[in-house]
């Protein structure tokens, strides 16, 4: 039955009382029963070989001249075919033997810049813009600080390692599924934007939901949705949203006076029905945390072509969610991926419990050494490496 908005005021007041006093009741209950520690932790650490490599790298950088060739980043960019005196300084910074120290931006410099950009998780376009300039101008002193910060983070991770876990590294926009110290599956991800950062978590994945509905959090509703609804009364219907009152009854969206609402007065619950248009896509990975953070599919796959990829409201969007689900569910057989797709094609919302909970670590590693001994430095999307207010405690 569809109800009008006039019957919801009492329900709203009851809901307001619950919102006000439930956290206090829960806090008292947890205190009496022994409250669990918060699951937000310093980023996990890595395998011992990684620690050893970073320790050696740190020793090497401490032997270097603290100064390095510098230049001022311009608003404009430098690209192949340009000629500028600063290009000589750039070539010195790259330390590539095949670069002639001339002011010409030639083919060799373009290839060296692409290689440099890949190592720094920048868009490998061969153009020296502001972000590439900033990376080029990191001094040995800057690098010593970064290595020390990340060495501490990696060291803290070692005691947390299990045989089978998922590592979500926010600065590299990447996920790895790891078994017995080896990556068995990896994929690109989208993380929270700077204004709504993905939290650093140690948690567990316990189940997977196929064809999930998306229940819109109040914060996202007021920040992203309300103005759109006020401007277009058909926005909710066109995007497959349903409005329910406090009793769970559907409400006619055209009967609601949307201009009356604020963050202190909203007596409804809004959800987007399952389907390929859903913000969660067709699959959601449930994490046992208290911050409503999930990993999920997306209805905007085109965003995976961008670098950097900080576009979400905090959740992790996956580029290959079905492949991760096959691994997490420990499905065997040549047709396991197709079998999962067939379940999704049934259009029903289904919950699939995992055979065993899988530890999941949301980390913030910006420096490490790869298997070839190459130093890799990622983006720092939340400025944790430079901010004294960083939530990463060292």
C-alpha cells in the first residue's frame, strides 16, 4: 500500500528519539560487556622481504646528497617537440643514460617520462604536467621521509598476515587477493574521494550479495540526492528508487514535499532496486565493519580508465568483481565464473556465505620495492604522507 507523507510525523519523532538515544544505550551495553576495539587501524604491514628491501633502500638514500636538481612547476605542461632550458634539469633528475642533456623534448625523453609515470602510478601520457612535476622534484630528504613512513607501515602489517587475505591499497587504486604470500588475483579499484575518504580498516569479508538493493545513507542523500530530487520530481522514479516510511510502507514520491527536509528531519528510507543501473552494480561484498563500507560492482565502469581513481563516497568499487567472488567463494571448475553469472541473471537477490571469513586490509602504502628491485612510489590521494593530522599513527 502506498501512503501519503501526512502520516509520517509521529513515526519521524519516534525515529528521532531512537537516533538520539540508541548510540548511548549501545555504548553503555558495550562498556558493561567489554567493548571491542575499533577496527580502524594503522595500515597493515607486508612480508619480511619487503621490509628488508625498504631498509636497504633507506640506507642507500641516506648516503645521497640531500640536494637534487630542482625546477618550478608551471601551470602549462611540457610535451614532445617542446624546447625549454628546464628540460636539461628534468633529464638530470631522471638519471637515464640515453638522455642527451639538451633542452629538447625528444622521443627518448617521452619514453623515459612514461616509464617514470608508471612507477609513480600517474597517467602514463608522456606529458610533464603538474603531478609529474611534483614527483620529479621529490628530493632525497623527501624520499627518506616517505620510506621511513612506509617502512613503519609495512612492519606493522607482518603480525596480521594469514594464509588467505585481501589487500586493498588505497594510494595505488589496487586490490590483491593473496594466498601463501603470493598474489593469486588482482584488479584495479576506485576509492573514496578526498572529501569522503575510504577509511583504513582491518575487517573480514563474510558473505556476498548478488543483485543487491542500495539503501541510500542519509549523508549521501543530503549531499548528493536531495537537490536533484527538488529540481526534478521524477528523478527517483527514473533512477529506480523506492521511498518507504518508518513502517516500511511505500510512499508516493509525488506526494512528498521535498523542500521541507533537512539533515535533522527526514522520516523516510530510500533504496534503489536491484539491477544493472544500481549504484552497487550486480554484486556486493559484505565487510564486517561499523562504517557501512563495502566492496562492490559499479554501474560506471568507464571510470576505471582514469588515473587517479578517487571517485566514490568511501566504498571500494571493483573492476573485476565476479572474478574476486569466484576466488572468495572458493568455487572450483572450469565453468565457475559462468555459473555465477547465471545466478546473477536470475535477477533475484541472493546471499552467498563464504566457506570461511577472509581477512581484508585497507592499507595506505605509498612506497615499496617490486620483485625486480625497482622502487615504486604511488599517489598520496589523502596527503597522509605530508599531513601532521594523518590518521596513520607511527
